[in-house]
C-alpha cells in the first residue's frame, strides 16, 4: 500500500515565504512532505537594508539571500502564481520565460506573496517615480543620484543643474525617512569629489500628506528627526500632497513646484493584487487574505482547511493589542516570526497536532538616518543619535538571515569604516549593450574597388632591410 506524500506549495519567496520553507526543511523528516516555492525572483531581499544600498553603504548582492543556495530540499519554480483555485487545490503558474501557464496541485498552500508599492492616479508618478521595494530600485536610485552629480559638475549654475541635484521623496514613514536621510548623507559625502559643486547646490525635499512623520515612534522622537533633518539642509513638507509629476516637475497641493530628476515613492504598500484577485480565498475590505491567529486562512468561526497565509498579503489579528485596526502591521519583524511559526503549525497539523496562535508584541522601531545617526523607540524608551545608530545596525545585522550573509554585510560596514563608502556610478549596467550597439552601428570603411589602381611599387634600387633577430 502506497502512502501519498503531502505537497506544500509556498506562494512567494519574501520574508514569510523564505522563513517558512527554511524552517520546514529543519522540522520535516526525510520524505515526510514535498515543499515547492514559487517566486519570479531567485532571491529574498532583506528590505530594511535597501536605504543603505541606495546610499552605497552595503553592496547590493549582500542584502539578498539566494533561494536555491539556502533551500536545499525545496523545489524552487521561477514564475508567478496567477491563480489559486483552492476548491480543487490547484494553482496556476506563469513561468518567467514563455507565455504558457501550467497548474500545480497541492495539499497545503502557503500564501506569502507580500506587498507592492501602493500608488495613486497621480499624473506622471507611474512614469517617473522609483519605488523602494526591490534591490533593483535601490541600485537604480544610487546610480541615478551619482550620475546626476557627474552631469551637474560640468554645468553652470542654473535651473538644469538645480533639477539634477534635487531629490524628492514621497512618504514620511520609516522607509521614506530612512532613504531620505541616507541619501542626504550620501550626497554630502560626494561633494568632496566634485569641487565645482557646493552643499548649497543640493536640494532634498520629503513630501508627507499627514501632519507628522514616522507614526511608529513618539511625537517627541518624530520632532527630533525633523529638527535633525533641518540641520542637514533637508526640507520636509507636512500636510502636503503630490498633485502631479509630469515632465520632471513635482506639483504640490500648496502650489509649489519642484523640478527634479529623482522621485522616490514610499507612500504605502498594498497586498499583492495579482495573487489576491486571482484566488478564491476569502479577502477582507483592505484587499488582504483573511487569516486566523494560528495563521490558517479563515475567520474565528470558519477555517479554510489546507490554506495558510502570513506577511504583508495577510490580515493576521494582533493578539498583543498593538496593531493598527486590530491587525499586525506589514513589517519584516512580523513576517519573519509568522513564517517561523507557520512552519511549526503546518508540521503540527500534518502530524495530527494543534497549531499555536501568533502573539508577538512589537519590540520597537529602529531607523538609520545616515552614518553614525539613528532613532530608536521601544515603548516609552527613545534613543537618538549615535547610540540609536548602533542599535539599528546591531538589530538588523543579527536579523539578517544566514551567517554567510551576516558576515558579508558586516564586512561591508568594516570596509567602509576604513576606506569610505563606494561612490562608483554603474548606471550603464542597466543598458549593457549600449556601447556595443553604438560601435556596431557605425559605418565601416568602404573596401577598395576592384578596378582601383594598385599602390605604387617601391623604387627598384631600394632594398628591404632585414629585421634583426632578437
């Protein structure tokens, strides 16, 4: 008599998905279950480090974790799950290459598809802004700013140089403030390499629709960050909305216009719409999958058997009482811990045991605000400046998955301490064939015609001189 091995399908390889698969490999016995993970990217990105990547403090490849390298017993499929029919326990997968989709059957499905940048129908934003959810976006931001310094350094003072040296960040949450402060510090460090540019030539603006920044910290800490940014020549526009971003000009609700070549959008996220809309799993009013405290899909009264969810794509009740609207906030701290617990709960269910509920009180919030500067908040305890910067690097250095990646990131920090951050602009990498195409398109010299006169012969009395052997 043959026994069918349970098939576990994980949708998404971000924090929650990666940690679920990683933990399942440690908990499951050989042959106890088959685990498959589907994601279009071959790596998990540690997003809290993206601002430091954008500021040249960490090498891009060091903040991503290769799925195939670290998931030894998991089948990784390079593609997107574009449909989930849980009634028949099948998922539709669109591979990254080719248009033909295929279906994958499963016994347990884990939806950890994460979130995407939430944009609004603002003219020009979709065409001109850069988000901060992926490693590619962080690299593009760094290269764009560095390239703009190169361009501006050979221009006379005027509107075009001001436009190149103006950075606009939209969104005053943690991601927006961190990348804003890190880029302000990075731009200041670049000035010593550009003698034709001065600090006064650089312009940094942050746009926030609410009346304060960083709602995760106290009002006092928020005000300290604002004062610190002001001392560094950065401008924060509170109670202000972006009305347009056409032709490189940011139009604000105050009537002000900001010509710029670098717009960074960090104004919120939303659950991955491709996965949510393409599934028959229950969804709540904000577009997230309804999830119980034990991370099974469903409500308190009804369980969707064989379906699990965690991370930004899910609405997990916050039993600690600290969540917004009664649910866990979409951050890495929750996603990592939910992924680990979900793996334990899946194994428990497979073995006929009861799953445990997720109950984690937020440990606090920590932000890096450029080299040797940060902000930390945990309950009523608030730290700012150098000690908060050490707390930021200490926490995230330890939270970075796998020892191999921890050593790489810490190695970058040590290199920068002794040699300074890297300031090379590699924007040309985004168009690697540009030089090849330029020279390949040039006309070649015409070959001599068949009836063209032969070159004149050397005089008869002129003898060729032998080349001396060496």
